[in-house]
C-alpha cells in the first residue's frame, strides 16, 4: 500500500515532555493520529492518546504496540525516548553505561523490530531521534555519545534492510535544544556566552523546530530519502 495509503497512527516514545511532546503536538496539528508513550502515561496535549510504557521493558513494548495496532492501522514510529547522564570515563561504571545504552540504543532496536510487522506490506516511516553528539567527542559523555552513534548506525542498517518492505528509516540528530530539563542550565551567563560562540546561528534551538522537521518528513513522503542522519544543530557540528 505504501506511505500514501494512510494517515495511520504514529507512535511517539518519550512523548510526555520536551522534544517528544513537541513532536506529538506537531503531528497532531498536521492531522495525524498520535499514540504517545511514556513511563508516566500522560498525554502532553488534548487530542493525543497516551499509553504508559517503559521502553526498556521488551514485553511491555510489544504488548503496547499490539494494543495500539488493534485500535487502527499504524503508519510510523518516532523513537524519541532517551536520557543523558554525564560521568568522567575513567570512573564510568558498567551499570551506568548499560543504563544509558538500554534506553538510548537497545530500546530503539526493540521498538523498530516490534513496529516492523505493523508496517511491513503497508509501508511507513521510522524516525529515530539521535544527537549531534553521536559524531563528536564530548568529555564526560562517553555512554551518551556511544548510544547516539549506535542510533545512526542502526538507522542505516534498517534503512537498507527494510527498503524492500516500503519502510524508510531516518535519524534526526538535534544539537542543543532548550527544554524544561535544561532551561536553567542554558540560562547561565557562562553557558549562553559559550553557546553564542560555538553555534553559528547564535544559541540553542527550540523543540518546535525539531518537531516541524519530523512533521515534514512524515508529510512530504520523500520515498528516495532513507538511512540518512539529518542534523538540527544550528551549524555547531561543522563549526571549527
């Protein structure tokens, strides 16, 4: 049937706040039915369907996706759930490393695998939310950088493997985005001055900017675009 066949449901993980909430709201604004997944099970805006789901619980992901599919066809997935926790690499524990990888990388693989049967033969789009850090060397961020590099690699592998099934896979990689989680840190004078020097556009981006890109990727249905990482970082990653 292909992507033109439906305005089916789009599943957004980590959708209760921040970038995930903005993506869910933008997709709804564009007329897509959206299923929001989060640990809390709260919907970020009226009109959005919410489901409580721990993305590191493989059985819970499978069961939640099945319940969503029972309510109607599924057209896509936004793998947004993730976390960052800094630690000097010399003292990074195996447990801390595994915890970041479990949510930021392994859960992306599991979610993609579990959405596959619902998209195969119908077509659809998977958007993984990576990070500019996935291609950079960042002190005290070994686990986070490794997990986001893994997201980009999985995106490429799934794109070439599932193209014959009509499924496209893309990686949207933000730079510094202002959310409720980091707003106070970004407001510090020293941080603002540093970002103004490092980001050619002059400062951090907004969740709505990432959301509009994700919404456009679903709406424009560019069939020849797959496997790529699209950076939304104000030019920081290429600034030397």
